[in-house]
C-alpha cells in the first residue's frame, strides 16, 4: 500500500523546490553531472529533482544545501507567496 499522498499543492511545492535547485546549481556554476557526482546519484536523478518529478527527501535536501553552501530553507524562498 502506498501511503504517499500527492496533491496539487504538494506537486507545486516539489516543482518550486526543483526550480530553486536549478537556479542555485546555475549560480554555483555546476552542471547536472557535477552535482550528481557530488551527491552520488545519476544526472537523470538530478533532472527529475529539478523538474519536480521526484521528491527530494529532507536528508537529500540537506546534502544539496551543503554542496550549494546555502541554508536548506533557501529552497523554499518565495514559495509561501505563491501558495497564498
């Protein structure tokens, strides 16, 4: 049984975090391959994160924030205004 509930709101949040990931990756001058290598995942997984297709777990978000040298909350910047 799958207990994961996907709602339009949660999909919006996943896409927002993915967009922020793509922006921050570009600011840091990292390719998807470089970020994937740092995280120990495939570049296709990074693509899925950026598209919001695959959710980023809290622990993975923490790892990404360390690679990007930003606070984990940075990925949520601007989200709350969009949800209102």
